[in-house]
């Protein structure tokens, strides 16, 4: 269902007027908070997506902005799975075992490409909106470790006043009608602030040295399949929808729980709505995965190899 339908159901149950602009905004805030809690609580059935990226060994790449959390990676050509690590294994005593078929998750960054030379930010849109869109950029300059600047897009191309060495964040306060492309002096795309996103955020991954540094490599062998959970967009317009179908009643129940949690003396009501939302979500999940074949792989624990290796050793009979 569209956001308008969810807002109407929430307002009807909460006893507030959806026609009132201020009360509708309150309802939208509770609904977006409920969507966020539901989205981050688990991988909902049907929420995962796939994409293919081309990589090189011993390089850092920024995944597309729509990629939220990476769940699995494998080689496109050989179908061999890779591991996803955090930053710590690289600093172990025997770090060489982590330099093969692995990606290091370096977290989120505001830019998809590093700034190599000090530059102003050049922002471009296809047309000027009314009222003019304001972008907020925070970054490092030659004179300060952190500088904030408001950039009002009064023309199709607008540049920042500050010369930045690095960028911490690029944000806006609400959705708009078109994407904003941010480039440097050389025309390199540093980031794209999509119209349905309030900030730029790219997942940065460090590709292992091997086997991509061992020639020869075909174009297919340099491609990786990525299973990921998308970024949750904020619901703003009446026509906006939740990324996965069928969870609208769960969102309403979760929003009611959050609504009553802020109301003194309504803790019991909040608990009832929370239990109802969880019950509906559980039924939807079971109904969605019903009839689908699921495969489980159980790998042998390394300790078990000690026993099996001893059994496989040849025995010698004393003469």
C-alpha cells in the first residue's frame, strides 16, 4: 500500500486527523521510525537483491548507493564464494590467510571517489526546483578540520564557496524531484544525491590481493556477484511504498507501538501493539517462504579434522 493508505490507517487507530498537516507529519515520523525498526530487525522475506560489479585485486571500490548491507559475494565466472571481513583480521600475526578471496568492509563514506586535489564541490541538476533545494556539505579544508556549508541550488550548476580536501557528509532535509550530481574540478563524479535519499552513503570494500593479481584474467573472472540488502528510502510522498510488499499492517502496528510508548500510562497498549506487529510479521514470513526449497550447508569444524586425519594415516606393523 502507498504511504497515504498507511497514514490514514494509523491516524484512524490513533485518533488523530490525517487531514491536518501538522498531525499528518507526526504520523509520517512514527511510520518512518516503524519502517526503520522493521527493516533493521531482520532480513524480511523478499528484501534481498543482487547486482554484478567489476573489480581488480588490491583495490578499494565503492558499491552503488542503493546497496545497504552486503550479505554474500561470489565470483561471477567460477561461482566460488568469497568471505566478507571487517578491518581487524588484516592485523593478525598470520594475516596472509585473509589476503585470498576476501573483501574487507570499510564502512560507509559520503563520496564514491576520493578527492585527490583540493577542489570546490560542483553540484548539477537538470532543472531548478521551486523552492530552491538546499544541500548541506561538511568537510575538511586547508584552514579547518571541519567546515559546514549550505549550498542553495538556484541554477542548474552551482559550486561551493569552500575548497575541500575531504568530505564528511552531504545531506538535505527532505526529498526533492531530481537527483543531484556532485563533481570536482576535473569533472570526476564524487557522489550522487538521489532524490529519494537524504544523504550520500557508499559502502566501501577493499578487494583482496589474490587471485586477481595472478594473470591472466578474463573480463568475466573480474566480475563479482553481490547479494545485498538495499538502503531503506524514507517515505515522504503519498505514493511512496515500503520496499517489500505485504508489511503495511506490520508497519501500522509498529507505529502504534511507538506512538503509545511516548504516552504516559500507555505502556500496556504499546506492548499489545508490539506483539501484534510481531505476530503479523511472523505469519507473513512463513507464508512467503512456504513451498520454497531451502538448502543448508554444514561445514566440518576444524577440530574434527584431527580425528579424521589420524584415521587416514597409514599404520606400520612391527616386524
